[in-house]
């Protein structure tokens, strides 16, 4: 039977009604709230294209049940920063011209943002380890690393 | 919330059918244009390619796409240059069959070299016509006038008139010379001459990409994000054994899922539901009885044995001079080398997605295929509609480099929408994006060389044997070329073709050719083959450039010196020389003798190619650990000559990213399958490169030749990675790797 949940996304509360409380958060964000930035890549938690912040932690929204996200503060890439008030990583991503197709971009920026929140000056190895479970098929890995470095060194 | 409000507004506009305007409004990337009032799209009309708005904005109608490599910006630069307008004033409309002429979609990295040059020519012609109009308006001869920022001035500077005043929102109604072709072969030109390199102000500079801010701030709508009123979400149901078809379907197995329904047309099976998650659940739960099928695939481990033994169904000798047989007979010794390349998947990060709305004998599809114009023709064929009743609108989507699965998803959506009478969105699941996309072919590349008593190579032969790279055509222009057509039983139209490395090396006796074998399964095969990025580069260059190195080593010649000895074209030679110099190449034969018994060894290798008029050499330095079999790329140096460079920074990025991607294909990627089905279904069973395997340093040396026409850059460098790494491993260890991917197990076995 349909159940209702309140989701707090990018600072605003929304009520969603779902037929299955185990439905992944990704589909609530995309289909119910029409937030297009988290993307479906694998549905298995293997690639990172659907990454959002749950109370500041980077999680893969394809593997988090909507019921488990109801009490958390959810932030998506579009809520991380705006053209007027960009997150430093978004600025660095433009300065380094990192992405090509950008289908994977949520994973990289949201994961790196969570890392920098926890540890503003990570070592090169720590950056690489934090980003090591992300997939990009355009080959932007090196550029993404340079963009994160740029923020760390600024 | 503002964002949701904006999106709701878009949905409302979609409901009114004002799609073009809606997308323009919500997506600043799309230009506002007078599209509705434009004259009919004729390839020989200037108005089909370019429009100037009432505010002086310039809209370019580019019948290709930008998959994320910066073409949108580079093409706009070329147009801005010829028109003498600021780049910011140029907006690009990419493939939409109602608004753009078919210029080929994305294909062969020809965006700049073909379509960019044609649009440059159109812009130059528009400028010439505007100067003529200004001459009449200002009472001055056109050749006495000058243009800056879209404003025309008399020589004294006392009178001015702007492009907007002259033509804003009206049409040129001017004819171009058109060669009668469409797609990649379309050529148009006007009477105007394009600028000389000495006059460039915008070409050769590096403005940032126009598409990136939207992507970085999470505001770019992709094909996945199209939502239409009453739209159903669909999931396709695929068999567990290739070739099996649905015999019966138990619809009661999904009866408790709200709104879920089965669509079963011939062998095509899908579930649909108003809510996406319910469609996914229904697809997981649906009980299907499948027919018996015994594909008897050889399995990926024995695939090359199969290729070696399979009868040749098509053969072509591309280049032949002298007599290889005579040369080999007269040789003091003959060297033979065989190199195996695996089946590889496009493995796009996003599995394909397509949206279709078919009603009242008309169809609109939103697609991220690389070939929207051809997809329109294919969908018309599939639906039994005249092509002019089908509109294909390209949208950004997951990166696609070659004929991936996007066209298949679009076709599935069109068939389902026609059947159901409502809009349908098909989103493939991860396993479909790996197991069911059309694949890049595996190959066995074999070479022979005859060396005379003095150490000179007198005979050379290179033959690549593979499945056809066009078993599934790349253009999607007929129902036979999409999976839905296969499942609906349309007659197939396979073409037999492979290819050869461009034969830059000169030898007295030389033969270069290809052989094609029959596909493992004729219809609806999960292993059907087509173009994967750099369609035949990696398989054939892994063979040919590894073998050239093998011959250099056999004659105790430095690999750079050996290549230069057999290359005569100055641009070939420059690419090799520049890469070696920039790397700091120490001339000596491979392998490096000192490390023979060390566990960790470092080596360097070079590979070279010419592709169209692009000349590239890549030096790779790698570290090999014998005990683990792990290869670590340390440093790449790439010399790259593409002729005229439009945007140097974007070009560097394009090369940098594809070298990383090429590393993935070299070290990790192989489609696995058993006798029944592809078993690579996710990122664990189709491993790809992660952050820890990225080369520590990639240096790119651009060779600028403004006087030469621009060639392509989108895929040519990546084809050198397998041979460059393989040659570096040989230099480090004295062992030659003969099979891609260079997995630790395989490297360990080779080094044992």
C-alpha cells in the first residue's frame, strides 16, 4: 500500500507517496521530485552516478531505501552550490574543464565534497582513495584529481 | 522551490506541445530562434545552417552532436571567427530533424574537419552577403567596409549598421553550392573565401566549454529527464540464454504491482508502468517461459581460437606492393607475430535511454544516439511511417563513443509507444548496457616480416581477422539495425568489413589487409559487432605497432630509429620525433638488459599512427612488477598533429581523457561470455579503470599547423595505448604481451 514520506532536499521539505517503502531514494528524487541531477548508472552502488549527501555523507541513492532517508538532510549536486554561490569544487571543475559527458559528475563532486568537509587538506593518496570507487567512461579521472587538488591547495 | 517550479513549468509546456520553446526556456544552452518561421530545411540554403536574431544573436544549426568533447564551443568559435561576432553571441542547435540538416551525427571524429569547415564557409558567405547589404544601405562599396562585433563600418567610421539591423529575424534566402550528399559526405560552400590564419582572432584561442556550467551545477536536462504527460516507464525483458524467445508470459506474476502491464509483440517483451520503480519491480518479478536455445558460443577464453579457425567470409587486401612471397623467400630470416584483442563493450556509464511519443501517424523521439537523423529513418522504417512524419530530437545523455545502445533504446520506446498509444520512456538496466549493447569486435592480428642478411626488412605483411565491424550498421537507418527490428523479425542487412592500419611504413614488398568471419549468432545477438570508439584502431594497431617493435628488436634497432627509417611523410616523421624528444628518449634497442631479473622493472615504448590527416605518436613509460603482474602507467608523452587547431586547451583535454580511456581498454576491458550468454553484466564482471590506474603524468605536445586543414582528434590517440604499453613492457622485461587486456594474471603468466 502507498506510504508517505517527507524528504528534506536542498533545504526544502517535500512529501512523496510511494507504493514500496524499499524503493531507492534515487527514484524519489528523480521521478517524484523531478530532480534530474542524480543519475541512474547501475542501481548496484558500483559507479556513483546517483551520489547525494545524506546528512553530509556521500551515499549512493540507488542503494538507500526512501524510508531510510526520510529523517535525513539530503543534498544533491544542484543544492551543493549555484552559479551565484558555487561550491569551490564546482568552480575548480570549471577551471580544470574536467567533465566531458558529465553523466558521472554527481559521484565525483559529491564524494570529493564529503571528503573535504571531513578533511579539508587530504593527501594525494587520500584523495585517490576517496575517489577510487567511482567510474567515468570519458577518462576524466586525472582531471578530477587535479580539480580536487586545486581546492585543497587554495 | 524555484527549481521544481521551473521544472513543473516545463512539464506544462510539454503538455501544450510547445516542446522546442519549452526546452529553450528551461535550458539556456538551447538558443531562442525563429525556428517556427524558418524556411523549409534545404541543404543548399544558407538559412538552413545559420540565422541572425533581432538582437544580433547568431544561431547555428549543427546537424551533428557534441557528446561532451567540446564541439559545441569549437564549432561556435569557427562561426564567430568568420562572422566577426563575439563568441558569446553564437548559439548552437544540435541535431533535431525538424531544425537541422543531416550532417552525419557524430562519426569518425569529423565534427571540426567536415561540418565545422562547412559551417565556417556558411558564416563567411553570410558575412559577404551582409557586407553587400550594408554597402547598399550605407552607399559605400562593400570592400571598403569593415566589421567588428557584428557592426559594419564605413572606412571613415562615420556610418555604421549592425547585422541585426540588416537581417535580424529575417532570412538570407541565399543559395549555396551543395554536393548533393547528406551525412558525413555533405559539403556546402558559398562564394566567400574563408579567412587566412593570419586574420584569426577566435580560432586558435581557448574559450571554456559552453556546456560545462550547466553540467557542474546539476542543471542540464538529458534524454533521461524528458517527462511527458501520461508517459509510461518501460523495462525490456531479455532472455538468460541468447537466442531464446518468449513462449508464454504469466501476467499474474505482476498483478499486484500498481499499473504494471506486459507488452509482448512477436519476440519483443517489455513491462510498462506509470511509476518507474514499479516497472523495475515488474521486470524483476515477471515469469516468462522461454524457448530452448543453444547458441554454443565458444566462450571468451576460446574466442581467439575460434577466430583463427573460422572460415573467412570476406577478405580485402587494402595495400599491396612488390611481392611479399618473393620477399619472404629471399629473406635470411622470417619473423611472425600474432596479437589478440578481446571483445569490448561500449559500457557507457548510463545504460541507454530513449523516449518516444507516437500518435496519429506521427512520431517524436527524444534520443541520445549519435545519429539522430539516421535514427529517424530507422524508426520510420520500424513503425511503417514516412520519414517526414518522424521527428528525432537529440539531447545530451551518457557519453557515447561509437554505436552504443542508445539507438536500440530509442527504437524500443518507439515500438512500445506505437503499440500503447501513449508516450513511453525506455531506460535500460545495467546488465543490458553491458550484455546487450552492440560490441567492438575481437580480433587476431597476424604479421610476418622478412629480413635480409644485412638486417634490412624487405617484406612485411599484416592481416587482421575479426568479426565484421558493421554486423550492426552504425547509422541505425533501417529497422534491421536495431535490436527491436531483430526481435520483430525484419530481414537483416549485415555488411562485411574490417580495416587496416594506414600503411605509412614503406617496405619493398608489402601487403596489408583484413579478413572477416561469420557472426556467432545471426539475429538479436548480445555479441553483435559494430563501431566502438576508434572502431578498428586498438585491435589492428595493437598488432601492427607491437609487431613493428618486434621487428626493430629482432634487428637490434632502436624502436624510434626503426620507425623513422621506414617513414617518409614529414608529418609522420615529425610526430615520432617530437614525442621521442619531449620524452627524452634514450636511443637503444629494446629490451633494457639491466633489469632482466628484477621484480620491478621500468620500460618505455612508442607507438605511431596516421589516421585521416591526424598524425600521432605516443610514448608510454610503465612499471611492471613480475611477482604481481601489475602494470602501472607512469608517464605518457603524446605528440599530436591535427593540422589547424581551433581550441588548443579543449584539444589537450580531449587527448588527455582518451588516453586515460585507452588505458582502461588496454589493462582491464574484456567482455566475458560462456556457451549461452554474455556474463559481463555489471562493473564487477566488466572491470574498467579506476583512479588508482590512471597514468601519473600525461604530457601532450601539440604540433600546430595553421596552414593545414583541421583533421579529427576525438578518438585517434587512444588506439595507440595498447601497443605503447605492450612495447614498454617488452622494453622493461624482454617479454612481449600478445593479448589484451593486460590483466595481472595474464601478465604474470607471460612473465613466468
